[in-house]
C-alpha cells in the first residue's frame, strides 16, 4: 500500500542497521520498563506534565524537520550522494517487472528512505500519544475499578515498553540521519 511505503526503510538490509532499528530500541525499552515498574514514584503518562504530552510536543517539531530533510536530500546537488554506498552497502529487495532484485542503495536513496520512515513513524507515535492523552485518564479509571493495582501497573508498563521501542527507534534513526547529513554527505566515497 502506497500510504505505508516509507516503512520500506525497515526492509533495508545491513548488519549495522539492525542495531539502530531493533536491538538498541528493544534493549532501551526493557531498561525503561524496568525503571518504570520498580520506581516508587512513576512518571505520569498523561496530564499537563505527563510523558506523552512532552514527547508529543517534540514530535510536532520533528515531523516538520523530517519532511524538510527529505525535501533537502531529494534535491541536494552532489554527485557523490548518487553513488552506491562504499564498503558493504545496504540493500533492498525490489520487484521490477515481476522479478525480485537485490538493489545496492546510494546515499541519497538510503537517506530518503530514512527520513520518509522517520516522518511516518513520528506521525504514528504522535497519533498514538494523542489518543492515549485523550482517553488515558478514562481508561485508567475504568481499569482501576476492574483490575488490581498490580495488574494496572503491569498494563502501564507494557504500554510504556511498546511506546519506548518506537520512540527509541526514532531517536537512534534520527541520530543516524544526522550523521549522514552532517558528515557522510560531505565526504568522498570511502
């Protein structure tokens, strides 16, 4: 489906990229979950000073940055960014006239996929945060009346874990994108 084509970034294959996309976010989310679960004073999730409100404020800015970065990379004039990435380049399996081909990516294509993915992931996380802010108190009150305090804490911790995986993925991918914009685009192919 064309609306979710920015998710093709996750299909790009490269050993180092797995760390940024999956391993670091999952490890980070597990740490956040443990801290949240065992911390005697949990950080509020909703409310004017809640975590979701604060993150959504940041995401409002980042979504625009990602779209601007995507536009800049798409139109950037430098012949080295249209060369296949040096070393062990990331690859993407694409279908062309019914045949699946493994394509080695140029810097431009890789970074365009990266910022397109970041814009979509940030928008999805923003919407998840917005819905959670709008219904969070009501759901929490309803669950508090029908479940134990421990069960409610477990549900909140699982939510924090899932939310953190996406958020930390956005953070690590943003740092990778900034590396390409600030360093790799201005170096010759090494």
